[in-house]
C-alpha cells in the first residue's frame, strides 16, 4: 500500500474522497480544496508544536545528542499509531479528522528530514557512537512506539 511521508496512505485519501460524497466535477475541486486546507491547518499546528518541543529539549537537555528530534519522532510515531488504529477500529475519527491528524499534524510534527540532516552532521563530526545510537534509537523506538499506539487502541 503506497504511503506519503506522513503516514497517511494514498488509499485513505481515496477513501476520504469517496466518503465526502459523489459530487459533480465542480464540487471535486471544492473537495480537494477542503482537504488541502484541513491538511494545511494540521501541518501548521504540528510544525508549531515541533518547534516548541525542540526548543524545550534544547533548554533542558543541552547535550550533543539530538534529543529533541528523537523525542519528536518517537512521540509522533506513537501518535500516528493511535490515529491509524482509531480510524481502523472505530468511527471516532471522521475522515477529515484523520487527514487533519495523520497527514497534517503528524506530517508537520515529525521530522525525518531533520533526522537525516542531523545524522549527516554527526557523521561529519565523526561522532560515530552518537550517530549509531541516534539512528538505532530513532528507528527502533519509532517503530516500537507506532506498534504501541496501535496496541493501545486495539486493546481498549
């Protein structure tokens, strides 16, 4: 199943289009604009929260290890797991809310591109111990946090 960078599958977007109703061609453009704005609003909030978490981590965890990005990626992975499972298991989230949260908020909040750049920086600094720890912790615990979010919702 193809996925975009923020964890919202292409099939979810197609499903949302179908659930918003069978409308004329003019209304198709209106639906696309609605989804665009919903996604953008979520991304705006997610990016703002990412900035705040990053700054707080820099203040309270002043170490060479990129702890802010690690915290963001792991918590974002957990959150997207919860969103996925809630959408899969229940009808609590509307299709619009799933797009807002998964593609918008989580897409703006998580920082894989920042992760890659910071890993490159550690490589350039020849900080191989931190580099390997950063990659392992981010990937392993990110996947684990996603599974934990799914498990949490499915166990309710």
